[in-house]
C-alpha cells in the first residue's frame, strides 16, 4: 500500500504544476488532451484486466432459482406487513392521546 500511496501523491503534486506551466504559456489545451489520454489509458487498462474474467453463473438449476425468488417474495411480504403493523401501532398510540378531545361531550 505504501508504493501506491506514494505514486498517487506524486501524481497529485505534479498535475497542478504542469497545468500551471501550460496555462502560463497559452498551451492550456494540452492539459485537457493529456487528461483525456490518461483517462482512456485507465479505462482500456481496466478493460484489459477484466475482459476475460468469468462471472459466477452458479450451479443452481432454474427450479432452485425459482424457489429462491419465492422466498424473497415471501420475505418482502412479511417485511411489508411488519412495517404496516408498526405504522398502525404508532398511529394508534398517537390517536389514544387525542381520542378524548375528539369525542363530543355528552
């Protein structure tokens, strides 16, 4: 981790210096061209590193995937019911405090 931090720090220090020199000599456009080239190099480097990486497709059959999806739907329904019951209990506790003021006096 030390070498990457050092290189990153050196790059961060040199960037503004080079840009300032270019801006002073009316060649500021070169900074944009170099930045674009660096970005393309970075993007193509990431692409080259990950282009042949295989994504885990899993060993599950369609039936197991459907079962897992069913469990997720059941969990969603349960979470929604718990959320609605929590909201109802909060509303009930709020209503209890104001219930007497709403009732007409007889």
